[in-house]
C-alpha cells in the first residue's frame, strides 16, 4: 500500500511540474531544454589516458583506437546503458550502470562492462566512474572518467579518460 502511495505522489508531483512548464509557456518536445537534464541518448568520444591526478592533461594511451566513439543512454530514474567501440562487439559486453545529478549541470555516473578472450571466456571487468558537466544548452557535455580494469586474477589497473558527448535527437 505504501508503494501505491509513493507512485501516486510521484505522478502528482510530475503532473504539477508539467503544469508549471506549460504555464511558463513552453510545452512540447523541447520543454526539457529548460531543465538541465542528462536524460536521453548521447554520442560520445572518449580519449583514454595514463592515470594522473589531472586526467585532462595526462598523455593519451598510444595504442588501440584512441580516441574512439561510443553511445550512452541516461534513463529517467537513474539507470544507464553504454557501448563504446574501442573493443570489438565479439569481445565486449554492453555497459550497465547508474547516474545521479550532483549539481545544477553536474552529474556522476558509474557503470561496468565485461571483456572476453577469443574463446569467449571472461578476461576482465571494467568499472567506469564519470564526473560530467552539461553545457548551458543541455545538448553537450564534457567529463572525466576514472576506470578500473580488473582481470580474472584480481589484478587491477587504474586508467583515466576524458569524454565529450553530444545529444542524439530525432
């Protein structure tokens, strides 16, 4: 019964927020542009770098495709799905994780994916923690990622990366 009340309360708050947007005179598909939001589909380019306190000035790792493109969807409610093209589809899973807003245009995300050897056996897992800053138009972002690559023996390697995203719209 408490769950039903929470759902009803959430729906009522959502309706009031929608009404407030309509009263302000902006309705329709672009109304979300006036509320900084990460929700939606994004294309990104990531540059993997050697681990350093200031990832933005660290040297890029000189092997593999680098920088490389990827796709990420930030779902309403705080979950996300990600896929990047640095590793072939045959050896890398989709990334799954969560995100939250930490400031007006600031966000923190955390996701994980698995990589497999040529026999299809798990080789390593990767955990990515992102600090993201949305631009004023809410159509792009920049960020710093901290990655931890852990092989099946438990050996961990820290990596950092910079990322730039552009909203993918219809």
